[in-house]
């Protein structure tokens, strides 16, 4: 397989905590072909929601390395999350990834959905309890 990892500036950044957790998850899978896929899908109470999964490269993906982690982003998602920072938080309230997105003009109380200035999606319940 040809390594299509880009050397240009990454679409997103990872905090040290996020990079460490993602490397742990990738190591546990034991498959060197996997990377972190970050995507945007319709839904959530703000109109769009973030998703992350461990996946292999697909046609049309932007592929880049961020602090030792291969990150995969499809073309549609790239326009919504460019410039974002992914963090991993482990607190008394729970643990999980958060996305700090400069393109979001409003977000859900749970931080998993958002709306951009160019998106006028209908508000829907995301089940976050807020």
C-alpha cells in the first residue's frame, strides 16, 4: 500500500492527552493500517455532530500525521472541522474526546454537536440531557 500521508499542515491538531490516548487505542488494535478517522455527520441538537473511529484509509480521504497519529478526514468533513483541536479529558464527570472547532458558531451542551455560520440545520435532540 502506498503511504499517502501528507506533509502539509494538518487540518486538525491533537493535544498531547488526545494523541496519547489515540496511540493507546491504536496499539491495542494491533493493525498498522488503522488511523483515527474524524468525521462530521448530520444530527445532534445543533444540526451537525462529530464522530471518531479507528479506520483504514478510503478513497478521497485527506491523510496526515499529527504527533505520531495518522488522521483521516473525508472531503465533506474537512470543510467543517478545518482548524479544530481534538482533546481528551478524563475528569470526575467522565472521560472522552472533545473537539474545539473555530468554525462552530453554536454547540450543544454536551459538546458533541455544532452549527456553522453557513449551516442552518434544524435543531434536534441529541439525548445529552441538557
